[in-house]
C-alpha cells in the first residue's frame, strides 16, 4: 500500500496528509470497498508476498471506478450473496475513515478459490502460517462452505497438512 509524495487534488486527500492514500481513495470512492485477496493476507501477516497493488472487493452490481486516481488499486467484484462473509471494518490510520477488510479465514479461503490467478502456493502458505498461530480449522471449513469453489481445496489442504 503506497503513499506517493504527491497526488492530484481530489476530495479527501488533503484532509488526511499522513494517511495511506490508496486506502483513502478506495474508502472514499466506494463505501463498501473491502481489502481482499493478497492485500488481506498481507494485512494479517499471512504471506511473505508484497502486493504490488491494493486488492479491493466490491459486491456484484456495484460498478468499479473507471477513473481511479491510483494505478495501485485493483478492483474485484464478489457475489452479493457472500460479500459480507467474514467482512469487518478497519479504521484507516491517520483518518476518521473506515474500509472493509476480510478476516484471515475469508482471505485464506479466497486464496484457494482464486489459486489459478494468485498461485497455488499462496493459499497453502497462508494456511500453514494461520495454523501455526493456532487457527481453528472448523471455522475455516465453515467459511469455505459459504463460498463457491472453496470447500474442496480448503478441506484437501487441511487434510494434507494434518
């Protein structure tokens, strides 16, 4: 998550000079913006990968911003039915703004769902770290059952790591 030295004038940016501007842009452009995928894993310290962009989810039916000021934002669209599964909010440091954030279990399940684009090792490595910290497999399996295409790869990975 970047904080460039200067940003074209836009509502909200001058108000929070010490904030992460990518988070501020996402939160001010789309109130339901939610940190997801590799960005959520990185926020929870479940990956060694450094995201090159801030991955942000929106519910299906909400349009992605076409004229994002930042090329460091990657917008994704998730199903309305599952958008709020394990979604919480995070206060953006240095601001009075909140942004959505997927909890570790949701981020891990999504890493398995999107393994063809994130890489097969991303979910596995995040799962290993989460288990090392005392993560509860039953809760992760419950989350995986709520999401399409997550139950089978998550349960298989848990079986192999057991």
